[in-house]
């Protein structure tokens, strides 16, 4: 069941762009992420799926999904931070 909360507001703390420039910059760089990281980030934060659901849907282990999520979040932090200053 979809959440009534806007998708962007469910991103991990510190990763949500705060300006339209940040959003544009993030979207433009989204394609630079490996498909596996994009897939699990979207499933987790936009589709509101559990790690277990994502693992079952993708044929990965729970640990693999958690690793992909962490690498994806780290990549988002780096990309959003690179635009600062």
C-alpha cells in the first residue's frame, strides 16, 4: 500500500536535497549510480519495501541488499556534498 507521505521526505536523514538546484543536480547524477543500487534505493525509500521484500524480489540475500543500500546512501551523500560550496 503506497504511503501518503511524499516520496522525497522518506529519504534517509541528511540525503534529501533542500533546494531546487540540489534536486536538479541529484536527478542529473542519478544515472551515474549502478543499477543495483538505484533498484534497492527506489524499492526501500520510494516503494516503502522492507529489506526482506527487496531481497525476495531481487533474488539477493538480506546482507547483499543492506550492503547495496549503504553504498547507495553513501554515494548520495557524496554527490549532494559535492555540490556544496
